């Protein structure tokens, strides 16, 4: 009995490579956003286009002053928030250096969180609720019809981006908000220098409090601080959110208001909670000094 001829087995295909989303486009977009925001913030006529976002940014900055004033025992006498004149918080008592520093520190960290959200679709969806409230809240005090119209447009874009390509566009929306807040020192100084706004920048206030250091030196120190913090958040975003496009699509699709079947499915809800928990834990491992030796996702 003769054996059948030997037929060699075809080679086994290697496993598909685990390709992560490249962070390079995000870094380029951050630079482009900084240039675009600087132009729109300072060009007369064009400034009105971003007025709702400016109110959000300035409002958060002043809120940081207010919170620190209350925490240090001060009394808030007056608060002014204006897209053209800037913001101002007049405080009686408290600890002036801490209150003054809270504005730039709070804006930078707040913006850094949004920049970090720009690296992941699911986190961008969560942060989009903050943007929605932040744009809508100042409308209670706004009487300018054009500003109200643009605020409605920005809210409509925010909602629309939820339903486009599993909300990938929300990443770039969050990134824009992040850059605007994180680089608030630059816009604040530009308003002070080029438009002589009624309310002084915080850098000018620092030079009044400590006259031996000129305002431009204070501005330089705060810009260095901002760049350092932004760099830190970018690095955490790159390390903590190494996701393939398919993984981001799958997780973002589960966290969707128009997908009721998935939201009501306990397994889907559980997977969302696990995904968010994993992200928070990875961020914690990257920034906590005791465990900073292990920031890998694997």
C-alpha cells in the first residue's frame, strides 16, 4: 500500500501587528491650534467668532481665583467676565499670592486635562459634557445676540460630533478647548499688550505685588510653567491612551446615547466602567512617584 504524496503545509501567517494610534498628528494639531487661537483672539472682528469659548475660558480662570479666595478666608467683592475686557475678580482678605496664582495654575491644569482627552475618543466623550455646560453657563449673563448665536453653533457642533464616526471629531474639539485654556497666559498677555484691556493681566498684577520683577519676566515664568505642564499632560496622554483605532471605535460605540441596547446591556455598561477604570489607573501609575517605574499599557 503506497502512502499519499507528501504535501507541505502552507506557512502559518504571523499574527496581525498591534498598531496603535500615532500621537504625532495630535502634536501637530496642538501647534496649529495655538497659532489659530492666537490669531482669532487678537484680530479685531474675528475675535467675536470665538467669544463663547473665550467666555468659557475666562470664566474658568476667574472661578479658580474665586475658589482659592474662599479657601484662604477672603471675601469676593466683585467678579467681571468679558470677552473683550477680560476677567477680573476683586477680593478682600485671603492670601493674595495664592489667590493670584490659582488663575494661571487652574487654567493650565484644566486645559491639560482636555489636551489629554484629545488622545482618546471615550475620554473625549466624557469631557464633552464639561464643554457643553461651560459654553451654556455664561449665556445666563450674555445679552449680545451674536455671541449667543455662536454659542448655539458651538453647542450644535458638540452634539453633532457625537454621531460622526463614533465621535472621533470630539477628540479635536477637546484638544481645541484644552489648548485655549492651557495657554491662557499667552492670550492674557496679548490682550494686555495689544488691546490695553480695562482689566490687567495676572502677570501685571504679579509685577504690582512684587515690583522688583517686571511684568514681562512674570509672563515668561508663567509661560515656561504652562509649557512644562502641557508637556507632562501630553506625555501622560501618549503613554496612558495607547489604543488602536478599532479599540477606540469599539469603546466609543458602547458609550453612545443613541445606542440604547448597548447602554442597557449590563455587560456593555460593565465594559465601559472597566475601560474608564483602566485609564484612570494607568494615569495614576504614570504620575504617582511610588509606581512611576511602570507606565506600560501591557
